[in-house]
C-alpha cells in the first residue's frame, strides 16, 4: 500500500491535491501527517523525502515527491487519473501545470486556511488578475467538456489541482462567475472534500506563519475550527 505524507489539513494546499485525488479514485493509502512546527517529526520526515517538503508518496522502495510528480506516478499505475479523451487530457495537463507553477499572488495573499472566513480589505491588481484567470480557465473547461468537472463528467487530476483554490474562494469570499461559483459548490460537496474539511476543523494545532498571513489581508468574520 502507498504511504502519503502530508501536513496540517487546515493549511497544506499541496498535500490536498494527491490526497483528494486518491480518495476520489478509491486508491488506498496510509496517511502520515507531519505537523507544522513539530521539528522532530520534520527531521524524521526529511530522512525519507529528498526535498524535505510535503506531499511525498512512498511506494515500497520508491519515493516520489512534489504533487505533480506524484500525480503522474499514479497515472502510470491507475486508470482515470487524467481524462481518457486526448483533447481533454491535454487541456487538463496544461491547466494543472499552470496551477502548479503560477498564481503566486493568490498563494501569497490568500493562503489556504480551511476553517476561517475572511473579508478581504482590498484586492490588488495582481490578485484580481489571478482570480480572473482562474475564472476564465474554469469556464473554458466547463464549456469545452460539458462538466460537471473541469475536463468532463469525471473528477480527475485537474480538479484535484484546483481543490485548494476552491477552499480559498470560500475562505476569502472571492468573486467568480455564476458557473465557476457553482463548480466551487460541487467540489465542496464531494465526500472527500467534506472529510478533509472536517478533519481540518478538528486539528488542535495553530501555525503562526499561516495564521499571520490569513489575518493580515482582511477582517476575520468567523473561525469554524474547534
């Protein structure tokens, strides 16, 4: 069985991607959490993962780090990770790669914090550009391939790559088109996403760095964490 190393579910957007994909596709794995701020755990983890970062997938004597590499490793071993139709598959890979390497203002200003609801003080031009691009990208996929997911009727890796954005949209009240907003609600309703959210809200840990980023960009409206 695979072992997937992740960090706090409330904060770790990179960890969510392979986790939610494997859950949705029914790929069994053992979950190992490395808590932010728990240095002994991270020291032990670094002996297993060359990058020292999560997520990291262990498959017997094979170690796969970086979320995109993990997705491609799984795609070589399991059906349905990417769309089966060639055009949809090409689009999905492009969109996932764009998310993987881009959208830095969104990452910097709207860090993932599942339990919070925040009203943004202001939206910078660079952040609005990211929001507009995500909206356009989602609309393109939904229109081209008919939905309800980004590349067609099945949840695939491209949806997994944007799953952290879905949480960000809700946390920070980001404005999207009606079609994209409906997509956000569909993804939030998935059993895997609801499980991740419930476990994130139950976590007792608070990481100062992640908290500071969230609280400095806007006004706290609610904190749903236990």
